[in-house]
């Protein structure tokens, strides 16, 4: 017999509680590393410490087949698409991978790639944003990435940089739209749960978080999408000028500069400029 589906208030409250406990675990692990190894090592390994904290949290709860602290707080459990069984170990492992590990891997791949594409391949300076020029930032995958990006032409680097920029912005917009879609339909709060088909069912007695209770906050959750959608729209509208400026700066400005130099070529000859636009040496 299938259990009753959990309402949006219960799902939101569970996610908030999990985020609170994950933040506390991250802070404690980061503070321990800072005390033992110093601020420099903490800055280098901060993302890895956060990843290990998240994996430890979900490993002791979701992967082990138990409720998270947030799910236990509102008396809900994860169920598979049939709504009659808990998710299998494989499905739970995929969920944790998509929810905690994949964002880390995307960030560690796209951000260094963007920095390498923005760096001048002819200069010996480290890319912008590298914390330790001669250490961890230039080892392993970073050296492999620098070696392969150095062989690209300027046009290829510009096209790849545009693709990375669009991908990073697109992923952020997709996450916001998915949360807004949840506030409308109230099924999948996290994108990883939508991809794995994992939903929630109620296990406890009637509580203020369940839609069947007359005192439920379900009515408030139905009104919540519109401020969220309005805020998402405002964020998108306000980000358009910055995105346009970045596009003009990265992709159109070089070609416009070359066009202006070519149009002023005749005038440059009269001023004593060389055909390539450089000033003659005295």
C-alpha cells in the first residue's frame, strides 16, 4: 500500500534542516583544518573539505538507508517511483553523487578552464584566480588543462570560453527555474531527486507540515511561487546588462578593435604608424 505523498511544506522544511546541519558540519570541518594547517591550506582545500562533509553527512544517512536529520524532523521518507518501496542502494548512490559530488566536479572543471582560457598563453604568469602559483593550482589536471589550451588558436579559445560561460550561467538559471517549478507543482525540490525519480512519503501522524491538516501551511506554500518567480525574473533582468557587457568585452571588443584599426589604417600611415599598427621605434 502506497503511503501518502509529503506536501511541499514538509519537503521545504526538511531541506532547510538538512542545509542547516550540513552547514554546521562544514564549518566544524573547516575550522579544524584551519586550526591544524593554517589559513593557506584551508583556502586551498576548502572546497574539498565541504565535499567530504557533504559526503559524510549523506553517507551516514541516505546511503546507509536512514533518514536525514531534516527528513526525520518532519517524519518523511524517501521512496522510489512506485511509492511503495524505499530507493535501492544504487539509486541512493546516484542521488548522492548527483546532489553532492557532481556540482563539485563541474566547479573544479569549469572554473580552472575559464581561467586558463582567459590567461595569455605567451606569458609565464599564472592564471587569474590561482591561489598558489607553484603549488596545488599548477599540478595534475591543471597542468594537463594548461597544456591543451595552449595549443588552441585565438578563435578556438574565444569560442570555448563562450561555451564555458554559457554553460555556467545556464546551470545556475536551470537550478533557479527548477526551484520555482517545485513551488508550482510541489514534487521535486532538488534536481538530483527529479533525475533519480525519488520522492517523499509521510510516515508520522498528522502534523502542521502535511497538507491534510486544517492548520497546514500548504496554503502559504501555494502563494510562495509568485514572489520566487518575480525575484528570479528580477535577477535575470538585472543580470542582462552584466552579461551583455561581458559578451561585448570578451567576444566582440577584439573584433571591433581590429575593425577600427583597419578603418584608420590610412590615417595611421600619415601619423607614422607601421602597417601592423605599432609605433615606429625612435
